[in-house]
C-alpha cells in the first residue's frame, strides 16, 4: 500500500480508502465486516462513511453503514491505527428521517456528530466532513451555474463549531465535500484569519468520466495542501467494463438503481468503450486502469473505492501497484479530448 499525508497534518492515510455506502443496502453486516477485514489486512487504514448512508438512502437503511462499521470497530484493539471519516448531511435533501433540523447550524452539527459517534461505537472521528454545501450550488452533476442569493453565509460559524468539537476531543480534523474552488478558498481564508480548524480535504467526484476537479480545484489542492478524496472513481461500476462485456447482473448498481443516472448517458457509454480498448491493449482490466489513473494524480490524497464483493475489492485495492506509462496517459487524454467530462 502507498500512503499520503492528510492535508498539512502528520497523519498518513492509505492511498486507497474503503468507501462503504453499499453497507446496509447491497451488503449485509457480515459482508461489510469481511470487506473491512480484507482491506485492513492489505494495508488500507482509511474508511469513509456518512450519517446518510446506505445509498440510496431510505428511512430503513439510514445510519446502517455507520452501525455496521461500529460493530466491527468495537472489537478491535487497533482503533488508533484506523482513520475513520464520516459526514454530516447537507440540508437540501429534505430527508427528515435524518433530522428535523437539517442544515449546518451549531445545534445540528453537534447532534450529527453525537449520532455518528454512537453508531460507530468510537470516542472520536478522525475526519469530519460537510457532505455538500449548505448554499445552493452546482453539485451532483448539475450544469450551467445559476446564482442564488437566498442564503446566509455561515462559514465562520461552521469552523467555530468544528473548533468546539476538536476541543472536546470528538473530531480530529475537518473536511468538505462536493465543493467548489470558491468554497474551499473561503474556508481556508477564514480558518487562517481566525485561527480556526483548517480544511484538510475535499471529497469530490473524480474519474475518467469526470475530470472537472482538474479545472480549478486541483491547483488549490496542491498549493494549499487540501487534497482530493476522489469518490465514484468507478462511475457506479460502468468503468469496470461489465456493462460493455454483458457480465452485469440485475443487482449491478446501474441496473438496480436506474434513478441514479449520472453515469448512464450515451456519451458515458461511448467514452467507456474507448477506455476499455486502451486497457485491453495494455493487458489491464478497465477497473485497474481507471483506478491507477486516479492513484497517481498529485492532487489526490486518497481514492475512495467501493465494492459489493471481495473479488471486486481485491482488484480495486490491487490497482495501487499499477503505474500507467506516459504512453497510456496520452491515449487516455486523447479520449478525454473527444469526450470531455460526460458525467460532471
């Protein structure tokens, strides 16, 4: 395994992070524990979850992912060696079964942290993240930015709440997710000005089908030491090649959850066909190439992989040992030029 520093801290996190949003929906508690054990045995020390998970979120499965991780964590003696990241849900879902008080008020964040700590059966969270901005902005594939004014800036209040949680020993570090360059820079500016917790990471989508992070955020990540935690690196499984090879099943994610259509466009399918040809030309699986591409980006702190079975997990973790040549990168970039960001 390879490791990166989280932000400007001395904390080393595995370059492969185990994403867990399938726990409680596509994976049982036993399967979740099997994945966690395999990941840790193979050098992964970084686990990402959220109070919202499993996905798709329902009243019945909300919080189950954290609970499954908690029943695994409670019996371990190496908690200090495992980096646990979770998130407070943003206010725009309207999912009242999560909380009647959705938003990033001090009251809500304190409520959410305590809930996560209880479900995770741990005394502290290593990285606590805002799942998405409180203000209305482009996220989850939204295009054509529109400016909305009906929002009160509470960035400093959020940072002061994070300081309260750090002081209480409930969290160690703070991060953001589904954010823009403006959002990241604003958090960094206010943290420096008021000596408040610094944003250490940005969890945004990044894959061969969505390289929008490179446009503005990549430079900020490198220069400000607030790296990317790349989510959906496999584009909901499309970049495994199974849909092109007709080895998918009714339980495959894009088949089972057809309303989650971010990666279902014709351009996504066509671009993936081109990437599959490159991988096969160079004797790799498409999954290996897709993940290796992310692993070697300078602005990436960790690559959040997810799997529904151990075979997928083994392949995903194994991608850390693959280095793509300049020739392969050139071929990938040629496809990207023709199909730029079909799943923003």
